[in-house]
């Protein structure tokens, strides 16, 4: 039997720790001694199976293990009956490659590591070739209940604060941070960038303490690649046009001096002095400043469109509340989409000087018919739709030029409508007849 002509290979490794019940995806391929994938022949479609080996498995005998030796080292569940892996653990190669999605560990251990291996099923014909097994590096597998205290290799902005190293959910630092509403990695970095000494005092540790250095170093690894939004603090002063820009964790990224942007790492001594002199005032005002800039591809801040509003958590975009007007000669009701509660006024100019109809079906000269309104007056009309009152201003040519929207209480609806109908019905009927005569 030829030795080491072919071998299996995992396409990637797993990072510790893994947790029971969490899905992982593995991919295995068949390669020859030159490292090329076998895409044809019997071995390219061989049946592959996964198994987990104990941490005392001797990796130095790779390639010389017998099937029986691997079976002896395979990890079973505590009852000893089934594999510690859950999912489809046996698949056929397709052109030399196969994937194992949805694999989970049934059990874990805090005291030892596991090695995942892949081998050709013992009943497969290999044409007399010895196919070497594939082995991953040892991984730690913990029970799922330990996951909340796991430390992210690269923490994210919204990760809970106890994901940082040296901060445990049941430790001494966690309740101190929560008392100041510092509950996420993003909150921690904002507090640190604003006043590191104050944060240090809150935790009650010295700056040269090992815990402090570990926490800060891990927090600074926070992945901010997807958070491009910026805050702009305008320096107050006579004949000063400087603007300081802060990222999502309130770290200074640059400033605009006399209309020209300069990144922080390129500040000269004069520019650095300006920013340092304004640092305290800027941080005191940052909480009330919205994220209304974004870092463009050229590495410079760009003003976000006025119709786009970025929320404090960088995740909510508010759409423009004013929908487009109906086209000319179209007697459809004005459709209001994405209404924002609390919005009181929205201006919308009608694009046409002729038969423009919006907000409700109203009589206009040559409009081809009309529907009665709930209320009308000499210069404006009111229409109730849903739980909103729409007030529309008109000019003498009956073109609507302004729409104001107000949220009103449903209890007030009948009072408003009753008053308007009682006072305006007669005037409306007379005006409608007069408009029809003009239209003819």
C-alpha cells in the first residue's frame, strides 16, 4: 500500500473557545502530495467522517495511526454511546471537497481540549492508497452557560462590557461601571476618551495596574469598521471657523481648520494646541450633538443629507417624512408614508401651476369632478385621515402650497369635525356650486 500519496485537509481552523450548542462549519478536501485538490477518480467522491479525539492524542504519529487507534482515542458523550459531535458527520466529497454545516458539540470540558479529525470511512475503497487523516489544532469547548463571560478576541461596539478582559459579570468592576450606565464596549470607550482619569477612579485601580492596562488594550481593539458616522463640534470664537470631528466612540479623528480638513495624526503643533484647548468644552457638548457627518472613501468628513437622520446608536435612519405630491390631474388622496411621531410641520410645494390636487380630493377648475371635503374655509381646508389632521393652505388659484400635519387626540376628533361641519357646511355648498359654474 502506497504511503502518504493522498491526505485530507481542513480548509480553516477554529478559534477557542467553542460553546456547546453553537453551530460551526467545517470544510474538508482531498489533496495529493503536491497539495493539489483531487477533482476526479474514486477518491474525489470518497465518504468522509468527522470524529473528536482526546487531548492526549499523539499528533506526532499522524499518518501512522490505525483505525483501531483512532477509535480508542475518539471522544464519546458521557454515557459512552454516541459521538460528542451533533449533526451530519459523514458526507461524500464532490470533486474532492465537502462541507459540514451545522456541526455542534454536545458536551464540553473546562479541564481539557479536543482535536477534531476527518478520515475516510473504513468501508470506502481507496484503490490501495493510504489516505492520511486531517487534524485540527486543539480547541477548548465550554458549556453554553459560560458564554456570557467569554472574552471576544476583537470586541464589538455593542458588546456587553463584561466581554472585555478582566471585567467579569460577577466581578468587582462590572457593578461600578453599570452604576454610571457604562454597559457596552462603546460606552466604555466614550468614557475613556472623555476622561480616562475619571474612569480610572471609578474602577478604583491605578493606571499602572495590570488589570487597567489589559482592559484598555482590549477595548482599543474594538472593531469600528462599520461605524463611519461622525460628530462635528464647531469651535466658538470670533472669526474662528474650526470644526473638531469625533467618531462613534468620541475619539478625535481630525479637525477642519479654515475650511480644510486635517487628520489627527497630521496635526502640527499649532493645530494640536487649538484642539487641546477646546477638548473639555467639546466633550461637555458631545452628548447633545447628532451624528450628522460620515467619513467618505477619501478619509474626509462629508455632511449627511438633511433628509437622513442617524440615531444615537448608529442603527436607525429616519426617512424624509414628506411624500411626493400626486401628479397633475390625478384626484387620488395624498398618501403619507413613514410618518414620524412628534413631527408638526412639513412643507411641500406643488410642482404644477395647473390642476394640482393633493391631501384630499378637492374641486379645482377643469379637474374633471370632485368629492366633498369634511371642512372648508376661504383660505384653507382640513381633512381627517386616520388619527391625523391635515391642514392645507390655498391661494386664489386653488393651488395647494403648504401642508401642515399635526397629531391629534382621537377624543378631540368629533369636536373638531362637528364644529367645522356646523360652521362651514353652508359656505362649502355655495362655493362648490360656484366652482362648478366656472368649470363649465
